[in-house]
C-alpha cells in the first residue's frame, strides 16, 4: 500500500464532510468519522468493513518506522503520535483490540483560536494575568481543553512579553511569535517523558509553562514546584468538575503526604476550569463550563476537605459575581435562553434535583411574564390611545447574557 492512498482517503473525507473531528479504523466496521458527536460510515453509500491487514498497514504508515512508537505499541498495547497531510494535522492513537490493530485519529485545528472567537467569559482574560500559580483545564477527551488553552496562550501572545514553554503530546496549535516567545516541545520527539521535559523547562527561563496533560505523581510534583517558584503553570486533567479535580490531585500522592500537598495546593491553585460539550437546540454542540477560582473559602476547603457545611459547589455559587459558575447554573441559564432543551440540561447536570428546581423556576418566571404581557395590553375599545411602552416585548423565557456564559 502506498502512503498516498492513506492521504487520498483522508482528503476525500474532507471533501465529503469537512466538519469531522475524529476518524476510526476498527476491524469489522467501515472506516468511520465523527461529526457533531455522531458516527458516520465512509463512504455513506456502500461502506465496506475494514479487515485486519488494512488497519495494520494504515498503522504502519502512521508509525513511519519510529522505534519508540513500535516499542510502545509492543510493550503497552498503544502508542500516540502526530500525522500530517497537506492542509491538515492529526493526533493519532494506535492500539490493539481483540488481537487486531485499531486507530483513532483526532483532527487538529490549524487556525489559532481566540477568546472572543470562542466566546469565552471575561474571566479568562483575568486568568492569564496571573504571574505564578497553577491553573487546571479539565474535562473528558474531546471537550475542548486544548482549544481553550490555545486561546488563552494566543491572548498572552498578543499582550505580554513572556517566554512560554509548552510540553505537548502532540503539538496541536503552532503559535507564531508575536509579543511572546514560544518554545513548543513535543513528547517523543523533543523530550522523552513529561517529568524530564518539565524539569528541563524550569532551566529554560520560562514565565509560562503549559503541561499538555499531567498523568503521574512525578509530573504533578514538579508542576506544583514550578507554580511555587514564580511560574504560571497551565495543565490539563481528565476530571469532570472542581471537586473531582482536587481529589484527583491528592490521589497522586500517598496518605502520609496528603496534608502537605493540601497546603501546597491551597497556596498555588489559581483556577479550575472544567468543560463539557452538550447538544444544542437546532443541531451541533456547545461548550459549557464550570469555573472556580481561589479565595479564602476555597483555600480553607482545600486544606480541610469538603463536609456538610463546606463544598466547592456552594463556594462557586456564592462567588458568581466574580465570574465563577457551576455546571448546573450554566445549564439552567442555557435552558432559560432556549439554547438547550430541558432533557439536555437534566441529562448533563451534576445535581439533577437542583437543575430540575432551576428549570421549574425558569418556567414560573416565563409564565408570570406571559401573564404580565397580556394584562398590560390595553383594549382599544376602552381607551383613547395605546401606549406602546406598556407592551412587553421580552422573550417568554428570562433573558440572560448567554454569550458571556457559554461558547
């Protein structure tokens, strides 16, 4: 099989459906692509199931003879790498399942996102002003963590004269030097492991360090040290909310180390941003997030832990004026603005009872507004004039500034 067959196959998929996010090469299924959260077979008209020899040959083309990738696949059953064709780059994971090779390729965006373009909240511009400490972007794979981080670094690039060192697996967005200076390093090509790469980064005079993903205790330890020694650190974790993020960090360490880690984290943590993608009305998906910053109550809860009277969710709710928000509050706001359905809001909620109550209140407010609108309209037969200011033209659901809440 020639390499251009793989490239031409991917190119033809671009022509059919340019908005796909992932490609799947799984034995026994046709080549599949994911678009807007759904899987589609390729080609749609006459899809043919892939056989083991096809997938294995595609895998070898992507690996390209790199010994490290061959070794990882042999020893660990999976390997990660990047793959490029003209006009597109991919993050590829090659793994073994049921005795056969399998491949999942994530399409990487080539255009650098912006805070305004993603419609991120104003608080994100406050996050990048931090000169030290650690900020976590969390969420499941494919929830947009790397895209959000790229937008934040892009803003730094346009506003600050700083040295940014990134450790990525693989490099997803290539930042051009503007006011900032970028040193972007790729796992496997530029450094052999995240702990080694992060230790080296501390000797490269960085102002900002991006750790693509913290996967082990050693990397977390060095990241905390970097945050304590005057660096702004950004990192990602696969956690779903602020509380789980704190617990995940503590879980990297032993029970005997827990109190010391709590003290270090209370001093260095700046923000936890958690993201999810949910279906929106009219098709497609939208990003919703939870944002927790650092204040006296946050630090106290990190030090002492959550209990019946002290929880991260309550702290976030109480700090809404600072731009913090829970997933549940964002879901209720999105429902109120007719951006998502009631079913979506409940299905993606953390506390379903709280979201149901919020939706009920939104419905009550909408009903009152409808009644007010009808009662305030004058009957022309009973009046000499109609004052247009008495007609309520607001939407039937309570209006909120949603563009400042969601992407």
